[in-house]
């Protein structure tokens, strides 16, 4: 893996991340426009309503006031970009997860609070005079504005609500759609659905915040008034005053929905742009210009340091199974000039098998640590001997008993004589005393370990924080198995199409290795039948991967079923593969 290839891969991701940040910045002006259209709505003055709104949006005051919010959005975009491009790590216990993510999660929480506060601060400047500033005149004195505190608190609570719901327990992930849509159409539908869903989802949290403000708002109001040496306004000190202020509740609801829309849209922008389909070259252009560094499909599959590029390469391989990609498959089957070697196929198949076999090894190791394995192997995996093989085993056993190698010294009969004595007449020391003492110590140590393990699991909160759930590593591997799904189906499609398109038969050399890898992966996945993985009875990732492997085997065996005896020498291996010919692919 060359440094130039790594830099070129990161450059591709950086360009998409910058596009997502630019869209997020543009979205701040759009959301502000939507908010102003909401709060300044006039039924009888529609023309003035629209012209005044857009004049406010494009004014110098607005552009200057929105700069702090844009700065927070840029910082949030940097954090999102790093999270999407980072390699996922497995944390065995919740304590390790806490230590490994506390800094990143703290930064995310602070930037959520900052975006919520700055959005409320900006939007409040375009509301009624009673909601614009922290200090206002009441009873002829300077007072703390409870309405302004209510709106700022609503913005901060909305940011915190999004963090705890979307970012606390899970990491931002890239969505790789199988069916590619036009980017503009996808962004437009995303915008409409997000604005509508945010309005619905923010209503209940806004009402809960209003109830919390009635309980704790008066305390915060008095403390701030004492800190700034101002008077206290008791306009929102009672529950009735909070509930009956419909305009304030409406403002806080729209503000919360705008903040949720903003945070969700920024995450979706990164997901859509980073997951956009990318076609890699099969082989580099020998007459490429200086400065043009192309990333081949095999090089992209080796980018384990940049998981986004590796997943896009696997998706590109999966998309080669269609009839529209016959030209790209011909490049894979082609021979090198000069030399006449299947360089492209050898490199591609070798890299795909390396990734699949590494996943199988990790899965095998994690499955061994599951204590509740209840394997129910399928019918095709049971190696039952035939009648001929059973008869041969019986004849061989009879021959060994009659003419086989027997013991030269017969076993000594069991002695019934008492203990032996030495010439001096003393009985030698029996070693069983030492063995019994060791056995007692081992028994006590096992009981002590069992008691510690029981106490570790029964004390509330100890195992939850410091214990590794059963099957957690396997569930983690399966949750990151989307690339394996694409690789298995992509290889199966290329192998199946090679029977009619591969003029030189280059695929046939690696075909047995591919089938064996798929069978081995299927065997490991079958061990997880009826197993609770990390407390879940049904794992969708496991079902997806199992269906993908079986579909790949069906596709290959249905095409090369008549040539299995030419590819494999072991009769038992052929018999296991023939069971995939008895079903039709669904």
C-alpha cells in the first residue's frame, strides 16, 4: 500500500466532506428563511411578508450575525468527517468504551450545546421585542428576561436531546444505497422528510421542556438576576403562565424543530455524499499525465485505513454483476500485455479472499468465546457415510481384530496382594497423599473463582460496566459485515459470468479457493443458529450475511455444477456442494 494511494483516497473523501460542510452552511440560511416565514406570517399582506423576509435574510446584519453559528457548524462538520472516516474499534466492556470515547463524545456534546445556543440566540433577534435580549425593562427597572431564557434553554435542550438520542450510544455511519438515485432528487426528498419529521418529533420534547422550565426556571432566573445585579420578572413563574403563553410555546417548538432538522441534515449530508457510488479503474492508464493518480479497484480494497473507500470498492465490485458492466468484467478476465498473465484477476481474487478469510478467522475466534452455542447444522452439512463406506469400515475393523498388530506384552493382571514392602520391611510412601492435597487446593481455587464470578455478575452495575456481554464481539463483527456481503456476491457474479465471457479460463484457477472460503464462512455462520448475540435473539446482520453467502453459493454451483468433479478431488466435498444444486435460487 503506497503512500500516494493513501493520500489519493483521503483526497477523494476530503472533497466529499467539504461538499457536505458547504451544504450545511447553505442550509443555515435556508432554515433561517423558513423560520422567518413561520414567525412573520401575515395572511392579508402576503407580498410584504415575502419581501420583508428575504430582505432580512440577505441583509448585512444577518450575514454578520450568522457567522458564529456557521463557525460552530464548520467545527461540527470536522468532527463528523473524522467520525465517518475513522476505523471502527471494538470495546469489550462499557468501561473501555467510556475511556475510549469520552473525549470525542464530550466534544460532540459541547458542539451540540453551542449549535443549540447560537441558533436560539440568532433566531431570537428576529422575534418580538420582548424575546430579543437577556435584559429588558419591566416595572421601570432592568430585569432578567424570562422569555429570552426560555428560548435559549429550548435551543440548548434541543441540541442535548439530539446528542443523547443520536450520538451518545452510536457512531455516525455512512449509508451505502444499493439503488443509486440522482443526488439532487435524494437531497430534495431528504429535506422535505426531515423538516416534517422534526416538527412531529420536537413537539413532545418541547412540552416536556416547558414543564421542566416551570419547575427549575424560576431558580435559574433568580440566580442569574443575583449574578448580574438585576431585578426578577415573575412572568413565567407559574405553570398557568407558561401554558397560556401560546406564542412563546410556538416559538420554542419551531426553534427546537429547526435545530433538530439542522443536526439531522448535517449528518445525512455526510452520509449521502460519502456513500455516493464510485467506479474505480481496473488497471491504471499507462499513458496517464503527470499528477493524475488513479486508484485501482484492488488498491481501494486494500484501504483498511480508509474504510469508506474500501466499502465503496466492495460496492463497485458488487455492481459489476449486471449486464451493463460486461465491459469492466472483460478487463478483469483480460491477460496482461506483454506476458499473457491474468494479472487483474489474480490480484482481485487474492485481495478479496484475503479480506474474507481474515473476517472468517476473526469470526471463528469470537464464536469460540460464546458460552451458549446451540448449533443446529443444516442437512447439507451433515457428513453421513454411504452404505459402501460403512461396509468397508466394518470389514477393516474385522481384519484388524483378526490379523492386525497386537500387543507384544499382555496387560498385567490386577493384583490382590497387599502393599509391597522393601528389604528393610518398611512400606514406601504413597504419592496419593500429595495428589489429594493438590486436588483439594485446586477444588478450593475453583470454588473461589466461581464465587468471585457469581459475585461479579450479581452485584448491581459491576458486570454491566466491567463485564463483556456474551457474543458482543461476534455482534460487532456482524454489524460491520456489509463489505463481506458485497464481496461474496460480487465474486460469485464474476465467477458465474465467466463461463460465457472468460475466453481464457482465468477464473477457474481461483474458483475452488473461492468456493471453499464461502463454505467455510457458511459453516461458521451456521454455528450461530438459535444463539443470543449480545442479548438479541434475532440479528439482522447475521441473516443478511447468511443469505448473501447462500445466494453466492447457489449462483456459482448452479453454473459450474457439471464441472465440480474437475474442480475438486474430495468426494465428500463434492457431495456437500451438490446439495446447493437441489434448490433454485430465490
